[in-house]
C-alpha cells in the first residue's frame, strides 16, 4: 500500500505535531506502526508542541543501562 502524500500548511499546534509525527515515522520506516502507536505518538507530539515534557520507554535500552542524570 502506498503512503498518502500529506502536505502541511500553517503553524498551529496540530499541524506542527503532525509534522513532528511524520519525522518520527520516517525514522521508524523499517517498522509498520499500528493505529494505537500512531495515535499515541501523535498525542505525545501534540503535548510536546504545547510545551509539555513527555517521557517515553526506550525498548532498546534497559533502565539499568541508562546513564545517570545530573541533578
């Protein structure tokens, strides 16, 4: 199935969040994300564009392997 070509215009929060989602999906091009992943990731993008800090689980890195954060 060919991907739909989506052109974005404007700088509203939803448009910027969708642009960010497109960038993230491009970085995951080797995967086929499901509906839940897409909607959850878009919600995270929308929150970030609105100024929120979003935490995420990195499946590639275990918590014990993560570098310690300086406080």
